[in-house]
């Protein structure tokens, strides 16, 4: 995915942002899935644990988180970011999500419920933290929200 993003100039690059008026397909996918995961997360975390609906909604939430993370790999600004890679520090949440989401599912499958709860709660807290960093003035979402 990074290679595809590099070939096309990075969907977060200034050229891509000007061409698409700031909203490219990876950004639309990322925003749609991240907002859905943000809203669904508390429902899954606060409802009764272990029943059919918890498992179904949990699977949807994990899928949303994985798609969010994958979409974020396409959102970069070549020549900027960490060491000129185009990736910002927020992309560390991408790596963390792609590791923790399957681990959390595996823990539930292995009936290691306390560990599962810790991983999934941590993922949701990470989602909220990453989202709050996007509201910094000058970033795309911050500019969209605050002008």
C-alpha cells in the first residue's frame, strides 16, 4: 500500500490535496470508518459481554478499525513527516492497530477475556487519542472542523 501511495504521489501530499480539494478517496474511507468506529466503540465496550450481539458488533468494530488503519497508509505527504517518509507520528497508531486488532480477536477466541478486554479498551482509547491529534489547527480535520 505504501508503494502504491508513493507511485501516485501520496494522497496527503499538497498536490493531491489541491487536485482533490483536500478530500481524496483514502481520506473519505478513513473518515467514514473512523467515525463509525468512534461511535460504535462505546456500544461494544459498555453492553453486556459475550452475547451474540457483543460478538457481532465487536467484529464490525474490529473490521472498521482495520479498514481505518489500512486507509491511513495511503494518506501521506511525500517528503514530509518522519524522516521525509511522508508518514506522521500518527501513523504509529496504524501499526499499533494492525497488531492489536487481530491479537484482541485471538485473545477472545482463546477465552482470555481479561486480556481481550484490555487490548480492545486500549485500542478504543488509542482511537480517541489519535482523533484528538487530528484536530490540531493546520491539519486537514482540524481545518475542516475549526475553519
